């Protein structure tokens, strides 16, 4: 499987790592961590040095009960940083983590290469249409409700069937609007209990039936640290273990805070399977 990022074909038959850069003050793990341009560039440099293929930039926190911010605030946080990073690293492949079509459009126009939407177009009726016109890869995630309400929406008639149906419908709509490169994200921690997260991870290979690359975002999430009775800061080892399991079950992209460790998981499994 390949995706086209600004004219470059990225081969996802070998799993890739996406590094997370949060520009929000309230993200669950690294909110408010980067205080100035120098710190941002240093973090991006380290992620690229550690072999991240993509850098995912988010300016709207999607943690449970996160503060809602306006589109104007999101753009004000995001656009100058895209410009800053591309000036320093011209070959970088930037993903924009947003559910707003105008933020997606302006992010791509500023130099980003793909869109990562937690709502798969449900929170902005213009998103799929906009991505189709932009001709960029689109990551669609499974979620119910909004970041402010999703934890109240964990009831499913049949979890796996419901999620499969969700993606089938969204993929068909995306295709009809001209979106060629679709990546699915099962949405660990979004409108799901810890038990439901583990159920999806256990059956991850089932989603190969959709014939789309699978992105897995488990990095330092509560399903790890609550199970281990520690904290997000102590959840790196648990993250590496679950990332390894996800790779064994056909994950194509790992979205992580800790790039070096995720790349090591990929390399060791590739050596094992060679």
C-alpha cells in the first residue's frame, strides 16, 4: 500500500512512525511543553533524526473533556508553526490534526501534506469535500460525539461490527468525493472504555477487510497507565508493548510521542520476520 504525499509515494507495506507535536496547552501528556520556536524546532529535529516519517501537528486538544477553542485560535496556533518547521526542514511530511475543513485547507496551503481528522468528517460537513478537492491523503478516525461528550457514548450494539460499518460508510463517502488515499484510525480512547480498547486491539487484523492502511494511536493512553496503575509519564514501556502487538496485527502507522522507541519496535519486528 502506498500514499501520495506532495508527489512522493510513501510505501506503507513497511510500517512507518508518525511523531506527535501538540501545540495545545492542555493535551493529556505534553500539553504546554513547547514554550518557543527553538523548543519546537528541537523536538521536530529529534523526531526526524529518530526516523519519523510523518510529523502530526495538532492545535486543538482532543483529550476527554478538552476545552473547546475557536477556529481562529486553532489557526493562529497552527499556521506560523507550519511555516517555521517547513523553512527549517523543507522535505518534512506534515500531517494536520484537525476536524475543521478551513483549518485543513489552510494547513495544506501552508505546506502540510495530509489531514488527520478525529471525526471522519462528522464534525464539519465540508471536510470530506474539502479533502477531495485538495487531493491529499486523509486519516479518518472512529469516534462518537465530540471530545467534550465522547466518554458518555461508549454503548455499542456490537462494538466490532459497529466500527466496521462506520468505516465502510465513511470510506464510501470519501471515495465518492474523490479522496483516493484513506487511512483508518480505530480511535483508541475515543468513545470507548478501556475494555473496548483492548477488544479492538485484540481483533485489529479484522479491519484488514477494509483494505486500507491502519493507523494506531496508543501512545501513553489511559488504557495503558490505568491498567498498570501508574501515569502517562510512566507509560512508555506499556506503549512499546502494545505498539509491538499492533504491528503484529497489521498496523501500518504508529502515531506516538516517543519516536525512537516506536521505530525500534518496527525494526526489531522486521528483523524477526525477515
